[in-house]
C-alpha cells in the first residue's frame, strides 16, 4: 500500500514555489498517493498536475475573487475552525504563512514545513509582521522536520528563531526536460532583436523591487544606454507600477506583460534574465534560466547560491546606485560568456528526489 502524503499550499497560481510543488508531486506520484490541499482553488497550475495527484481546496475561488473583508474572515476561520483530513501519514506545509500555521495543528501524521523565503523579511516590518514572527516561532516548533531551500534561508531562520534540531536543506526540484520542451513553443515574442532585451519573471510584490528597476532603467535611458525590459507576472502592485512607468516616461521601454502559463519562450528569447529583488529564497526561476543557458543578472540575495559556478551570471550589490552602475557597465559592454545548456547536472535533480523521499 502506497503512503498517503498531504501537501499544502496557499494556491496553485503561477509562481515559483507553486511550480516546484507541481513538478515535485508529478515526480512522486508513482510512489505515493498524493493530495494537494490549497486554501484557494482555481489556480492555473492545477491542470499541469499528473492525473494521479488529487487536489482539494478549502475555498473554491482564486484569492483575488474575494474582498478584503472576506479575506479577514477567511484568515480567522482557517485557524479556528478549519479541519485537515487526518488519513495521511505525512503532512507537508510547502510555503510560509497561513498553510504552515494550519498544518501545525495536532495530528497523527508526521509534519514537515518547507521554507522558501527569508522569514525575517517576507512578512514586512509592521506591528502585524512582528506579531506573526512571535506566533510563528511556536508554530515551527510543532513540526517534525524543517526543510530550507538554501543555506542562507536556514541561517536567516536561525537568527530570527534560534536553531532547531530538526533542520535540513533540500534544493528545489525542477523538471528540466519540461522546461526545455516548453521553451520551444512557437509564440509571437514582443522582442525587437535590434534592442537588448531584458526579461524577469516574478510576482508584482514589494520583494521583487520592480519599482526600483523602473527607476534604474529610466535613468539609464536618460543617459543614452538603451534596452527594453519585459516583466512576466502579476500581483497587487501592477496598477501602481504601471502608473510609475507612465510617470517616468518608460512606456515604450518597460513592459508589464502579465502572467504567462508558459514563460520559457520569453526567457529563452531574451538577451538577459534579471532578478533584482530586495531579498530572495533560492530563486527557482534562476534554475530555469540556467537550463535555458541565459545570461543572468541578480542582486546580492540568497539567490546567489543558485548561480554558484554558473559562468554566465553576475551579482550586483543590492542598492539602486550599484544596480544602475552594474547595468550601465553590462549594457555598454555586452561581454558575458560561459557554459552552454548541455552542462545541466541531471544527477543533482535526481538526488533532490532521493532526499525528499528520505523524509517522507
């Protein structure tokens, strides 16, 4: 009889951790009976799951179809009234926040929490964030295993909460063959190859620092250093960012393309992949960019672990001034060279699956 595993995540919308979970569950479906519990249903990635993976949702509609008042009610109901099915041998909270708090409830199952982000920053700095940090220290102590996707995330966690005995590091899994296959899909890309095209794939949230990227790019254009930027992704800041683009005169150079179910042709067709965040976890999208042999530019965050040893990447200091100077030099010289896509280390991905099976 196969072991029953319950994974939990806020939703299966387009996002890094969400894509990792889909790839991971599809890979594990041969060996386990897997169910994914989402708080919000209707995520775009649900249809990419293996037919053997079951999905159940506490609320049927996507997050953005509920009002602020409804979100508040949902937050209170989740912890106080929501019951988790108890027939599973292992329960995995795959993302920080509500699902980790929900899955911490007492049960017979082994409990595992996956930490993808810098928990000292992901919830902000206000009073509400401070309360969450105090509460979450107790929540994480209830778990049998804590899994971090990078060394730095683990160190940040230990600094905030104190070191716990049940910690381990497991890199994010990715289906590299699928990335390559999807990158070959024939679509009409917006790129003009007379320009230098920069692309980023991310949620439009404060963490990703798109507002800073807009400011830097406007300054570069003002000084005659031309390129085009394309941002793939959606989020609560889209309207605000578009207004900033219009205000800075970047309308013809900086584009918010919205979420794409298949971002890989956009990554493959660009000259540079950029992830200029204030802070990061492992930066799963960087693995995808590496598989597609792209020139990569990142800010100095935990994502540096992902590009370690990759010859076609540069790390810029995490300030607006240093990003400007770094991109100015890069776009003026265009001289990044390095490894090709044939250098993908498939054994590394196989080991990740072995490590995951080891704790399930």
